[in-house]
C-alpha cells in the first residue's frame, strides 16, 4: 500500500513536516485522512490573537509530489451593537 505524508501549516507557525507518513489505499483515503486531521489540529491550536486562524494540510506521495490539499479557516465576525 502506498505511503502518504501529511504536512501541516497554520498561520503564524512554521510547517510541521510529516516524516513518517501513513499508508492509504487510494486518493479517496488520502482525502479522508487529510480532512480528518484538520479539526484535531485546530482543537489543539486555538487562535491566540483574535478569531482568525487558517490550518492547511498538504498530502504528498512517496515521490514528494503534492496530491491533495485541505484548508480549515476560522473567521470570526464582530457583532455590532
């Protein structure tokens, strides 16, 4: 089974490069794994300087080519009174 690597970035922090990888049967499994990891990462790294934060995961194949990218963005709005 092919191995894919899931690199994660968030605004204001450097890229967390995946050196171990995860075996995935196909690109549908890669997509699912990328989408699944984003809420977990966001839960551990809540915005510290306001309500705006973006988390991105880039899935690479064994050759280092990006095959899928997913992004989760928090964009709070300020309510006017």
